[in-house]
């Protein structure tokens, strides 16, 4: 089998960013990316596409253009792993060998986990910003609605961009408010979880918008089935005593975010943890059992917010640690769990939630992060696509230099900078 210094599975945000950070550090490494798709998607802007605030065409680029120069693109899908022999098995049966492996195929949207959904998606008022094809349909529905009931759903965690279900709600409500029809529309967020947002600091400013828009919050309400023709959504609603009952709600518009999990071939692999994600150390992003295997992005088990923002900080850590392994040293770069969720509370304003492990606030700017800002909308709509394509995917690690531990293990206790 052909062998590479670094073999990367997945050419999404994570795979391309890791390759770029590696090339930046060591241009002579033999790196390959296994990726079946000829298109690469900038998914964070789909929320804006669903609100008519971003051109969808700008979220799609040819894969050949985003794979970093000097990195070989193997246009195939990975199907299995043989880590004892350092091999990746492709769907066509081919095999590729590696010295180090990066597992980054993202996650799988489980549309079929909701009965009747796949048949009606894109019709009967049923949409989702989680698909390139459907984000424009969201805005079409929003524009067409003059009264009735709009339901937005949120599945059990973890999902990519946990704020996206409510972002769709806020931007839709803002449009209806501007059109003067909001009072004629019953708006509801059916959330399988029990909280509006996982980091408490951001709940009060979000609640202000929920109240201003007059939206109803239904917690512990999990979408299970959709009858498109009848325009009915079926929820499993969990009561305080744990009993679950089926509740049927009619809708005129339904924005669905499906349940999400690791891809099947990852869940079936020796790399999976009990929940199916790639079982990595949350600081070094190195696999807990296979020392020459790393993972980042949505598929990794690390308990950060699954976002492209997280990838921006993870990629330099993985690059640094892979080079250490190739040089026969220990990994020293540490990821703090940074992730970010720009909550688009209205058109023109964003609450820029940035936080790390344990919900620790990690704001990039010295401003109160709980305040909705125009600056943050500008960052989200104008700057972040540039940050993604021209910085992160090119190995330019702006404000993303990894924290390094000293080489000597005993020095760790003596270094006061590590005491926090
Ligand atoms: P992806 O970018 O999804 O890439 C995975 C790649 O792996 C794909 O190219 C796929 O073709 C490939 N692949 C799949 N299977 C295989 C296989 N068998 N073999 C080889 N390759 C394979 N993030 C933010 O930072 N801010 C936001 O505001 C934000 N909003 C979002 C809103 C929406 C609606 C969505 C959908 C996402 C949002 N995100 C946001 C999340 C962000 O897009 C993801 O976290 C990020 O793309 C993860 O990168 P990844 O490389 O792990 O996965």
C-alpha cells in the first residue's frame, strides 16, 4: 500500500485545516487527504442563507481548491481501519498506509431517525438549514408565512453548532416582526433538552429575545415523526416524573434539526468510544489507545462545542502533536476546548458566545460577551468566511497558536504559568 507520513480521513473544515497547519510547520511531509466529495461546504453561513442574509453560492467551493497545495487528494471514501497494521481500508477495497493518522470525517445527520421526515423534507412547509439544498427553502417559507404556526426543533445533544436551531427561530421572527405579521404567527421551539443554551451566561440575553418575539419554549420535547401531508409534528414529551407521552402539533412551517452521531464506519471501528465518537484525550487530541492516531472536528469525542471555531484552535494542536510523534517525542500542545457560537438574535446583531471546557468564557475581544452587538454580526457575516477560507484553511493561525507544555515532565509543576 502507498504510505504517507500523515494520512487524513475527511477533507472538511477539520481535515483541510489540519493539513494546512502541518504543511506550514513542515512543508516536506508526505500528506494525503481521503475525501470522496468534489465539493467543500462552509456550513456556518447556512443559518444566514436561511434568513436571506448570505449568498448560498459562497458557501460551496470545489474540493480541489480548498485542499492545501502540496497535499495529495485521494478521491475515495474510507470504510474501515486496521490500526495494528497502520492501514486505512477504502470503500473500493484499496488500502493506504500511514505513519500517523488524522480521523476527521465529521458527523452524520440522522434524518431517518425521525419517521416520515425524509419523504417530506423540502415540501409541505418542512425545511432545515442543516442542508445546503434546503437553506434557501427556509427563507422562502419565512417570506410566505403570514399567519399560523411555525415550529423549530432541536434534537438531543451533541449536535454541530448547538445554537443553530434557535438562530433559525430568531432570524425568522425578526423577519416577521419587520413585516408586521409576527403577532399573527405562533412561534415555538421544541427542544429535546432542558435548557435554552448550555452556557448559563448567555441564557438571559437570549431569553430577552424569546420574550420580545413572543416565542414559546417547549423543553424535553423531542421530534419523533412528521406527517407532511397533514402538516403534523409528533413529539415525545418527557414530564418531570420521567413519563413520556406523545403530543401531536399542527404546523404551517417546520424547521427541523435532526439527531446527529458519528458516521457508521467510525462507530464500528476500533477508534470509537462507548457513544461512537473517536476516543481522544481532550487536551492533546491524541487517541487514547492508538498513539499515532489523532482526531479533531465534529467526530472527536472531546466535549467542546462542535463548531468550525473549535477546529480553528484544534488544527494547530493536532499539527504540533503529530510532528512531535513523527520526531519520536511526546505531544506537548494542549487544546482548551475553545468553541464559538455566534447567536444571531436579530438581523444585524449577534451574541458572540465563545467558551471552552466546562463552560469557561474565552472571549476574543475585551467586551461583555453577553451583549448583542453589531460588530459581532459583521464578524459572523463578513469576517468569518475570510477567517475560514483564507486563514484557517491556509494554515495562518491568527490568534490560534497552541499552548505548549514544556518538554520535561517534571518542569510542569514548576512552571507558574500552568497553575491556572
Ligand atoms: P465537515 O466540515 O462536515 O467535513 C467532513 C468531511 O468528511 C466532508 O467533506 C465529508 O465529505 C468527509 N467524509 C465523510 N465521510 C467520509 C469517509 N467515509 N471518508 C472520507 N471522508 C469522509 N460552526 C461554527 O464555528 N460557527 C457557526 O456559526 C456554525 N453554524 C453552523 C450552522 C449549521 C446549519 C451547520 C450545519 C453547521 C454549523 N457549524 C458552525 C458547524 C461547522 O460547520 C462544523 O463544526 C465543521 O464543519 C466541522 O468540521 P469537520 O471537518 O469535522 O466536518
